[in-house]
C-alpha cells in the first residue's frame, strides 16, 4: 500500500520547517531510501546538500523529541480545556504564568493578548509562589492523562 510522505527542510539551527517542502508517494518500507535516491536527485545541487525529514502525511506531523516542546503542548491542552467558549472563538490569544496587577501581584496562569501580553482572563487560582503555580499545572497535565 502506498502512502503520501511529507518532506520537511531542516534548518541549520536544527529546527524543522513548518510547512512541507514537497510531498511524494511511496510504500511504507524504504521510504527514506526512495526519497534519497529518487526524489532528492531532482533537487538543485544546493538543495541536495540540505537535510530533510520525511513523515507520513496521514500521521501527526509533530515531533516531540524536545521535552520542552512536549511540555508546552501539554500546557496548551490544559489551557484550552479551561477556556470559556467566548475565548475559544477569539484569535491572537496566548497564555502564560504571570504576576500582574490583575492577579493582585500573585502568580497565576492566565490568557494573554498575543501582541501586547495584556491580561485577558484567569485560568488558574492565585499562588504565592511560582513553584505552586507550576505544581498546579503539572497536576492538571497529569489529570488529563497527557503523558505521551
């Protein structure tokens, strides 16, 4: 059975491009070998020297080798679970652990406006210290069963 394979460029800093560079069709076995020998030969000489990563198109396109990225994804799932329906519809929102006037100068996980980091809404209770807030987040992650 043949599958579509996404080809991502790997930059010099080790990061992967967000969008696929190209796509090709091949069976499960020897897909990387097929890419190296058949697909890559059609690239320019400069591109042939570039590193690429191939991933099956019907599989998740995220790589969670970096524990920090994995933790951020888990935090994002927790935050989304706590968002109100009104906030889920809004764009340009982010989140963070903040200590602001709106949180009465205590630590709190909150929804923020992406462009300005303006406090929009609380996500967690208030905490005296950053450690308590992080423990709360870790408990929320554990309760969602998000331990991939």
